[in-house]
C-alpha cells in the first residue's frame, strides 16, 4: 500500500529541513497565469450572460405584442422600476433584509441541530439504523405540502417561517456531517486506539476535525435552501414582517411584473451571498490545512 | 508505571505448560511464544512465531511483501491479539511508526507531534520542552507551524517518527515506514534512525522488504517466510552502533546482505515448492 500523495524531496539528514518545501514559482509567472486563469473562468459565463440578455430583449421587443409585453418586461424597465424607483427599491431592500435575517436564524438552528443529530447517530449504530429510514422518508415529503400545516399549528408568524427554513435545510447538514464523521482513515483510528483514547477524545480530536470539510459542504447547500424556505413561508402565510415571499405574492396580485422580476433578482442575490459566505467561512476554518 | 501485560491468545495455548523451560529472558522487551494468528475469515497470517527483542537491540523483519510481517507488529502493539500462543510486551510505552505517516492534516507539525502527550495528559511545560527536543532530533526544527500538506514525503515520515519518540518509548515498532520514499532519501532517513537509536536506546523492530535497509539498521535480521509468516532464518549483523553511512560499502557488510538475500530466495523457493506440491 503506497500513498499516492507522497513524493520524495531531498530530505536533509539531521540538518534543519525547513527549506525542503517545493519550489516557489516566480511571482511574475504566477501573476500572469493567475490573470489568464481569471479570464478563462470569466469569459464563458460572460458570453452566456450576454446571449441570455439578448434573447430576453429579443422576446420582449420582437415576439411580444406591446399589450402583452408585461409578461416579459425589457431588462432596463425591470432595473429602472425595481432599483431606481425609490419607493420600490426601499421596499425590496427591506424584504431582502427580513428574508436574510429569518433565513439565517433558521439556518443557525439547522446547523446546531443537524450536527448534533449526526453526532448522536455516529455514536451508536443502532440509533443510526433506527433514525436513518425516517430521515430519508422525511426528506421525500414535499415541504410545500407541510407549510400550510405548520401555519395551522404554529400560527402565521415569523416563527413558522423559521420552522420551514429548518425543515428544508436540516437534511443536507445531517447527511454531510454523518459522511464527514466517517472520513477518518483506519490508520488514524489506530493512532488513538494504540493509546487507548476514549470516544469523547476521538470525537474531539479525530472525528469532528476530519468532518469539517464535509460539514461545510452541507452548510453551503443548506444556506441556499434556508433562503428558499423563508421565501416559501412568507409567500404562503402572507403575515408577519414583510419579506421577499410576501412581496412576490403582492406583485403577482398587482401584475407588477417588472418589480416581480426585481424581487426574484434580489432572492437570487441573497442565495449567492449566503453560498459565498459559507464558502468563505469554510476556507477560514479548513483552508490552511485541507489537501 | 511499568506494568507487564500478558496477552494470552483467545484460543488458549495448548503448549502452555511447556513454556517454562522456553523462557530464557524474562527481561525481553518483547517476546513472542509460538504466537499464531488466523483472521476470522480463515486467512492464516502468522504461524508459531518465537521471537525475543531486548532493549538496546534492533531487529529487522524481512520477507516478501504481504507475508504477515505487519500483522506481527500489530500483535506486538496490542492492536490485534494472537489466536494462539503468547505475546509478552509492556504496552505502556510503545512507539509505532506506520507504513503511512498518518499525520492529522488539521494539525501543524508541532501539534501532530504533541498528539500522544495530549492523550496521556503530559504537563504543558514538559510537553513543550520534549516537543522541541524530538523535532530537533529528527531535523525538523523550524517547521513547527507548517501543516502536513506543505511537507514532502520524507518530512512527513520525520514528523511521524518525532511523534512516536515523544513519550520516550522503550519499544519502537516500524512498519515499512520508508517504503514509499526514494532510495537516496530512504538512506538518509536510515542514517537519522541509526543516530536516534544511539541516543534514545530503545528496543527496535523494523519491518521492511529492503535487504540493504534491514541489514544496515539491525543487530539481528529475521527472515520470514511467505504467508503464513514463520521465522525461516536469523542472521546476526555484528557491527557496533553508531553505524555510519560508510558501512554500506564495507566488504563484510556486503557479504552479510548477500547471505540474507540468498536466505530470502531459499525461503521463497521452499514456499513455492510447498505450494506446488500441496
């Protein structure tokens, strides 16, 4: 059994071996390659964006009769009415903050609950075997079908929306953390067994640190789902603080499609922001050591 | 805290009574008595191994790869128990260097080296002093705050050695620790190991399938057969420690390596004959 990651560098005998680390490419060469890397990564999506906007405008101006243009208003109308009309912009921004705030509370609860459940399941094979089928089953129930029930049970308040966030974002965290807790290798376990370390110690010093990357993969997925959950909650309940869900419903009723598109854009921006937030947090936590 | 443990085989030892006259050295740091191990799936890995290793002695186990040498080390360390026969070994201070460096990637070099100190609750001040000492011994001073991903294969092996050295082991088990490292670096690591052996005076057991490595390190080379592993021959390597790199070119030393090589071939051929006749 050989580890593919190993490569023999000149290893100094008993002398300081600090300079053994691989060669550092010249700063200039690196900068040039980084620039070309950015270009390679940026140009294709930019092309797709331009094509998509082109099709949008084409449909709006050429295919749609002016009387039916509200179905797909031109992009500049959307931007102008949503973000450069002061009243609408203020409302949208307020909805954005409410959604962000409640979604993050829901996500925080999911993170704590999800990690705890995964740890409990990891402690005993029997607990895992008894819980797992129901987790899968629960995952297959469309949350949309549960949302009205949650409203009946808990009222149409912010709390119910947070519950929807938790329900929709819990599973990926449990699944990914469970997977991560099993990622420590057999020889790593031997290290601890050799010194008769107990399970609490192994959890703290082996299983949890090894699980961090997978755990954060779960957080990233769930962050976006939590935003979706909050909007779905607001959309259904139509009560409590005004969020993007309530706004979307309102603009649908008013047939105000330009600002409806504006709220969809705001939702998408929020989704991307939370995804980036957890990508960044993950890098902060394990970026230094992850191979 | 020198507690001597007797790990008795689960299946008991049919020849247990006869052991009294076969125990010349109660002082042995590690002793196998007719130790055998058969895995639950029926694979016989080790058969009737008798072996003693004393403090200040360095024994190399050599044999074809996959023959069960590593299993023998796992038995010595207590990670596995023999299914019959006995293993006498004080498990309170064993150093065990695995085939793979097995570093924890989320810990720096220094934190990796301190792992066992944490598991045994060594006082902080002693921990810091001993860490600096072992890192210096393996030539890693200055790399304390690096993460494993920034280290070469050779450096990782050194961290793994330093980690095992931390608790002053009196028995050191090496499971082909340098198998994946190129020849030049492997020789350098062997030079370092010999130097360490001179300083720390442990009992060493080194599993390898490199004849040159086995002879250079060991005071005794034990040639093993193919699976199930049995002792097929024992060769003394009567050169004093500390040994230096130049020994590799000594005429007498080369002769010994040639001898070990022929023994290994013999045992290999005998196995093949046995396999084809049965």
